[in-house]
């Protein structure tokens, strides 16, 4: 299979590294606004940079990965779908509801494969949790508490703080993964949401704190707090799942704890992450 990359920033590079591990898949071209970055990548990996998406489409790739800032979705998705090219779209699918309406007909009517890069639901600890829940280890789910705290470090792209380019702050860059994970674990659609946002950093025009209360259609309640702190912090990504007969705590990149019948069982995956996925 041959594929192309739009954008070789942080996410684009991770896609490249991941696909390099799979036999029979070849990167045939990429686009990138930053000429310096493009030249370096092109030389290092011997891949050609193309001027625009039309040139990439002419190469007839089996799929294209969109790893661009959030404001570049409508034209890119529409053009690829019109040309019957499968897509991996970095989250979020759209900048806002209006843009979502513009691409809806393409992503719902075509017989193409589109996937949004909600990668975290596939982590070992999340899949194990899903398996324990499905096998009724903690009974029916009643409540999930999710907390996500991280530092917005200086290496992150600047566009994430500009609403016109990002569409939003911590919600669209980070917490969208938590929402996906909660839906995956809940195995239900969302019925009702109440959310509030605020800013620790007053200099940016997107939120860096959100608190969301989610009611799922199956009766499960969830609470999500996400904070993107502009200073050094104590980072945390923790999920506590309460069922009628037990509890599961997920610690991303570390493992999970199952509490049942007053006994605690640890599933420690830290070695797995050290060995296998050191960069991810
Ligand atoms: N799934 C994840 O865990 C994850 C992690 C980080 C970022 N992301 C997502 O990946 C996407 C990209 O984010 P990022 O952090 O890699 O940003 P980034 O700024 O590091 O990368 C974007 C790249 O696109 C280039 N670019 C901008 N406009 C372009 C255009 N029109 N044509 C070609 N190149 C263009 C920029 O020069 C930059 O190199 C976003 O949707 C972001 O939310 C996902």
C-alpha cells in the first residue's frame, strides 16, 4: 500500500514512525508549509515533498493522513473523498459544527474508509479495562471520573492557542481523547452534556480548563476535568470507573488496578511501555 502525509509536524512524524514498522506500506509523498522542516525530512527519509494536495492526489495513494492544524479539514477531506481516497484524519474531525456540516455529506455518503486518530482507546490498559467491563468483572457501570492534567510546554505548536486555527483549547487538543475513551468504555451514546470552561493563562484566546458532566443514554454518569497548565505541574491522566460490584482505576502508560471483593489486583504495564513504545 502507498500513502501520503499532509503535515509532518509532531503528529505527522509519529504516523510516519508507526507506519515504518509495518511491512508493505510506503510513504510516497508529503506536503509541508515549513520549507526547512520539509527539506530535512525529505533528505533524511528520501521522500518527495509536493506543493499541494492536488499533486498528492495525482500519485493515487491508497490513503492520505491529514496531520494539519485543525483549520485545514474542509477542503482536504472534501477533495480526498471526491477522488475516492481513504483517510486517516487527525482529531478533531472539524474545527466547529459549521465545518462539520460542510464535510458531512462526504464522510457519510462515500464507501471510503475514514478514521479519526483516537489512538488512546487502543492502549493496552484501556483495552484490558474494556475487556474486564465486558466480562462483567465490576458489574454494570454507574460512574466514571476522568482527570487529565498536563503542562503546555514551549515545544507545542503555537497555533493551538489561536481559536481561528484550533477551534478551541484543551477540549479539542487533549480532552477530546478522554471523551472518546469514555464513550468507548460506556458503550453508549451521550444523552446530555453540561460544561464550563475557564482560563489560567489569560493571554490566550482558547480555554485551558474545562469541566464536563456527561450523562450517557444507558444511565451512566461521567465527570471529565481537563487542565492544560502554563507552568510546571504534576501531570496526571487518570480514570476511575465505578461499577455495582467493583472499581477499575486506569493510569495511562502505567497500567490499571482492579478492585473487587475487597481485593486489589494490579496490572503493571510500565515495562511494556518502556520496551515497546518508548516514543509514543
Ligand atoms: N492523536 C494524537 O495523539 C495527537 C497528538 C498531537 C497532535 N494531534 C493532532 O495532529 C494534528 C497536527 O497537530 P501537531 O501537533 O502535529 O501540529 P504541528 O504544528 O506540529 O504540525 C502541523 C504541521 O503542518 C504544517 N502545515 C500547516 N499548514 C499546512 C498546510 N496547509 N499544508 C501543509 N502543511 C501544513 C505545519 O508547518 C506543521 O509542520 C492536529 O489535528 C492535532 O490535534 C494528535
